[in-house]
């Protein structure tokens, strides 16, 4: 190293200064060696060289890197239903509870966007030769959001708690007759009394942390603060909530789980805000306060697409029908009356005029496009015709009274009873269902049948009418799973609550088919049995099947990586939210891995779905 005096001596040396002065003079003199034309050419050459070098470097960078999602950004969604129980024990008909529970909690397995089963907490599983015991092997790196390990004890606790009558879980019926056993800290088995083909769908039940809920007695489970501020093991962690002066939740914030046992989600924050109506949702979206919302009415789609929204049209395996209570309204026992009702309702007109093409016709207990659905045979097809409906009633002995309503005197238990085709149609206070009920009311009035409409909140409807079977006719929906099991909805044993046979349908031949189909592991046999069952229900007009709805979900175009194709309930739109992203970065290319790792999903993240329309 040179000393400071030496540096100064060098700088003050006259010969050094003279050398620098000579070079400076030559540099300044250099341009004078060229003519103006040569200077122009030289300048252009320099520009071309610099431009070429920049292009080469940019091209090299772009060809050796890829655009990749960056873990950042906030997604804001609007919902119309406020959460009540963000708790796997109490999942029911509240879609918001399902949305948040699915984001915060994990299950043994889950479904991808195509309806395929993929691992979640379980890295693998197997079925015993007798088709009665399912053994699941858990991942060993899963943590609860408070840092505790997820083990087989949590799975054991969750199922036994659901089975415990004191907790009054609506999922209890799904787990009756199932024994659960811990084989080691990360292995658990479920043993059934008899084989049950759709059982794997039970393994999508979300798992609770024993170290938290094991300390909460059943009588306190409904009022626990953990129903609002849950601790799960899923992709997102509860962060914050805001409430109104009446303690209702107005917004709910989640953050990505950085310790997630699989690849963490790209979107850092999810904010859910609650609104009173679809109109409020649309206004909030247009003001830039939201990035997406669901249950979009068909008439708003065109306008929202102009507002930078991608709209996904999703088929949900749900059917809406009018279920007729023959015990409460004896006239419905006559198959000819049920036939006349079916003839009077034009489903195509209902879908066109009321639902604005936001559904497809339904003609069966199993929704179209679902496993086991059988197309309607030609000999059972009915063309809506109100004149034929009137003719059918009159052939059955019905005559119009002074009020223009069909009536007759019939014998019941050896006594004459006056009957009038005037009944109450009960439904939920959802606008779509009220409008559908009004369409049915007008259609039946034309043929001389009087219908009175009563609409209630879903909670009141279930408590006052459905569970007690207190209705003449019920306009309601039924949803089946990825692997449908019509048994709970149509088997004779399910007529009384807590069974779900709201059609009060009783047919021994159908019972036998349903019993065998749920125990038979042969897919082709089950498909044939489901077809025979559907035709029995159709022939007997077990319900007035109306439509299978389309679920419209809209998201601002800045949200990428969405691939929505096959969902059972709206909450499943988030099943692959870990693929969604907002921000991107350039990443150096690496050798692609192909195939599946143990208990992992394919090693790719899809781009925008072809389901966008």
C-alpha cells in the first residue's frame, strides 16, 4: 500500500501532469479528424452497437427467465352472508362459514379443480381387501397456526367429537357406524360396518386442533370465541375481524400461512367484506373496493365483463324441485295429480324468463353432469301442456268449483272427504326462489290449482318446516357430492328427521337399489343401479324437478392462475387458491420436474381457465 505522501508526490510530479495534459489534448482533438458526414456515420454506428447490445442482453434475459408468481398482493371479496360458525363441527347451509373454514382448516384429502382426489393432510392412504377399512398416513410437517404439531390425535378427536351427540354436529350422520383408530402418531384408520363406496368424500372433513377444542366442553362449543377466531392448519391464518355496533362481523382478514406444509399461497392477504345485496356488491366492485364476488345474477354478467371482470360459469351438482308432502296434503297421493302438476310447469320458460338462462333443466334426483346421472328415457319424457294437464285432472274425477278451483269428494278411511286443489308452497326468502314460486303459482292458476306462497329465512324454514315436515309443498334444493349418494335424500328410512327425504318418497324397489349402490365397489354396477332408481322416481313423479343452477363467480382480471371447472359447493372455488396470484417476477429457468411426488399434486400452476366466457 502506498503512503499518503507518496501519492501526493506522484500527483504533483510535473511529468505526470504533462502526460495527462497531452492525452486530454489528443482526445479533444480526435473529433476534428473526421468530417461532419463521418461524425454522423460514427454516431449512428455507436447507437446501433449500443442498441444491439441492449437487445441481445434483453433477449438473453427473457429467454433464460420465466414470468413467475410473486408472493404478494391482496385479494378482496364481497359476500352477502355473514359468518356464524367458522368451525368444521358446525358446517351447514351457511356458504360463508364454508368459505372461511375451507381456507383456515385442512382435511385428509381434497378435490382439485377437475374433481380429482388429491392429498392434503394425508400423504397416502389404502383400502383393505374387504373394502371396509381405510388407512391414512399423515404428513409429518403440518403445524397448527399456533405452532403445535398436527397428529393422528387431532383426527381421532375431530371424528369422535362429530359423533358425540352432545355437540349436535350436523355432520354426525355422515360418521355414524364408523370406528376410528389411531395406529401411531401419524397413521389413522376408519373401519366401516359394511362397505360404503362414496366414503372417501368423508375424508374431506376438516380437522380440529385437539389441544384447543379438547378443553372446551360441549355446552360451551356454540359460544366459544374460537368459532370467530379459529386456529387451523390450512393455507390461510386468521388475522383480524371488524364488527358493527351490534357485534355483527363486517369484514374478515386472513393472511397466507408461511409455515404451510405444502407450497404456500402466492396471495398474501384475503379480505372479505359483507354486503346486504347484490346491488351493493356491484357498486363496491365498480368503485374499486372489491376484486370479486359470487352468485352473480345472469342479467349483470355482460355489464360486469365490461368492468374488467372475468366471469366463471360453474355447474354445481344441485337440483331444485317442488317436494310434495302426501301425508299433509292427501291429493298428492294420486299420481295423476302429480302428473298434471308436472305438465303445467314449463321448465324451459322458467329458465328463460325467471332465471335468465342461469340454469339447465333437471329431470332426476341426480343432477345432470354428475356421476350416475342417466338421461331421461323417451318413454318418460313429458312435454309441458296445460291443456293436457287439465284433461288429466278431469279424467281423475276433479271438477272446478264456483271459484274455478278443481275439487272433488273422495273416500278416506270409509268417510267422504271434500278436497280442493289449493295448497301452500313454502320456500326460502332467496329472491330467485321467490320468483320461481311465483312462476309456479301463475302456471298452476291457469289450470285451476290455487297456490299460496310462504317464504322464510333458511334457518326458520329448516327449523319450522323441513325438520318437522310441516309443509304441503316445498320448493327447495338438494346438493349431492362428487360421488353422489342419493340414499339420505330418497331412502324410506330417511323420511323422518334427521333424514333428508323431504319428498317423503317410499318405494321398496328404489330402497334396494340405493342400498346396494352405496355398498357396491363396482362403478358400472352402481351406474346401472342409479339409472334404474332415477327412472322409478321419474315414473312415480317423486318430485317436480325444475332446474340445476349455474354458479357465476366473477374476479377482476388482475387475479391470475384461476382454474375453476368442477365444484360441488361454492366454497370449493378456493380449493386451489394457492395457484392464484396477483404480482409476478422474472425467475431464472430451471429443469422442470415431472410426475408426482409422494402425497403431492402435479408440479405446475395452471393459467386462466377455459371456463372463462
